[in-house]
C-alpha cells in the first residue's frame, strides 16, 4: 500500500479511528472480564469485622484488617495494639470503634 500520495487529513482520520477502535476494545474487555467484586473487601463482604490498630494520631490512623493495612477513622481514643471493630467503610477508609468486651 503506497501512502505517499495520500491526503494528510485521510491519514489523520485513519489514525484517530484506529485509536478509537483500540480504546473501544479495551473498554469492552474491561466490562466483560474485569467486573465483579474488588479484592479489597471488609465487613460483611469479607466476613472481617475486627482489626488491630498499627498507627494512630488524633482521630485517624492505620489498622490491619483481613491481613491488609487500611486507613481508618474513629471518634474513640485509640493507640497502636488496640483491637477495634469495623463499623463501616466509606471509599477506602474504615470507620472503626474500640472493641467492647
């Protein structure tokens, strides 16, 4: 195929069309094969309701829940080593409370 005499606008349109087709294929692949639950689940989805505090300052810190390190917030006074319950999850932040005996 000789493109030396091709119109530059035609070549640009072909390139844009090819790029759009590639993006469409990627999106369809994602919709078909990448749907489903995230591997990061806590609470009812992962049956993890407990966590342990690894770092804490003020009303936020880091907790270990289900073998993963999570950012967490709480109204309770917490310190590293405390055991907490996962009350809820908003985005990638766990809301925890001090474990009651």
